[in-house]
C-alpha cells in the first residue's frame, strides 16, 4: 500500500520522554497498515524536536517557533497530513496492541460517521477514563465522562453515538476536516475539541465511541490538574464556548450563570483552600473573556 491510510498527529511540549514512549508503542504495535507519524513541537524550552527526529528517522517532525496551544499545534500537523484518516493522539498516551486500526475500519464502514474515539483507560491500569460523553448542559455547560473511574469489566464494550469525543484520541476523515475546517485556535487550550465536535455535527456527521480500540492515557502531564494555567483557560473558554455555541436567551443565561454562580462558587472554594493563585486565574479568565475579540 503506497498511499498513507492513517496520519497520526501528536503535539509535544516539554514532554519528549512521553512522546518517545508513545512513538515506540505505535511502532511496536502497528504493522499491517500504511501510516505516518507527525510530531509537532510547540516551542518546548529545550530543542526536543531535534532529538526526536534523530531518534526516529522515518517520522515527520514539525517545529513551531511559538506555543500555538493544543489546537494550533494539532492544526500544523493536520495541514501536513496525507492520510485518508487523521488520528489526533496526545503525546502522553500509548497503545498495547493494533486495535487503533478498528477506528479506521469503523469509519470505512459508516459513511455518516465523521469522527470516532476509542475507549481510553488510565495508564498502567484497567480503570476507564473515557467511554463516551454525556451531553453538555445548555446552561451550566457541564457534562460527564461515561465510565470515568470505573474498572473495565466490559460494561462499555458496545459502540455508541457520543455528543462529543475525547481530544486525547480521536480519528477523523481528512475530507471532513476540509469541509468543517481546522480545530478552532481561539481557545488555545481546553474546549477546542468540543467546539470542533459541534461543527462536525452541524455539518451532518455523527460522532461515535468505539471500544474495540483502546488507548492508555497518562493524563495532564504538561499542564497539571490544579494549575493556574488550567483554571484560567477553563474559566475563559467555558464562557467562550457558550458565546460561540449558544444562541439567544440561552446564550445570555449560560454566560450569566458562569459569571454570577459557577465562577463565584469556585473562587469561594479556592479562597477557603488557600489557593489564591487559582482565585487570580479565575478572575483573569473572566476579565479576558470580556475583553477578547470573539468570533463565531
């Protein structure tokens, strides 16, 4: 097979060891398919991309002069992708078998499906992180990961439609990306894949969870679960998502809910816990949302 079947795109940011672990797992387990690996370095502090390229001669490495965020980094790789399908794969993931191929086979056999995510487990465990999403509340903008924290006993082994897919591992048809557009870079970090999923659905395509494929995820190695950076972007981007994906009175109510209920509650909790850095990050997120140029 001369044509590339799957383009695997991953963004590296100060995470060379994780990236190499991911690449090794792909090379060890994928053989009966034509694929390419594209690594985008998002301006790591050290010149990690040169070391990665020297270690893996046959992969495509791209170096960005600035940190473009999750969406911007992935978009650089997507633009270079040659495959029929594009798999976005976090650099802090790895695989243990060739089950990723079932994602492409699923798309091959379901023309109405625009994108699909695998079952995602926490690293070195049999504990589920993702087996689909519940729908996003119209006003509170909250949803849940199906199966999160549960031992994998086969209870989520049936493919199912999902309102959203997981940005750590999602495969899309490249022709649909041309139709829908690249991942929205206005978010920089968090909520961009949810917005992208909305655009895919608006163009008439379905999103599915396919548990025949399994990916293991080390989870938030580059940012941290309770970091000010995460707090800032989650605060700002939840508001931005409401602005871009809600209309009329629902949009107004959703934004007011964040400003008047959700964010004050979070700030109160951060204050009680002595996390003034998170208080400042949350306030900055709200202020910057009001000041940013918001595009639809």
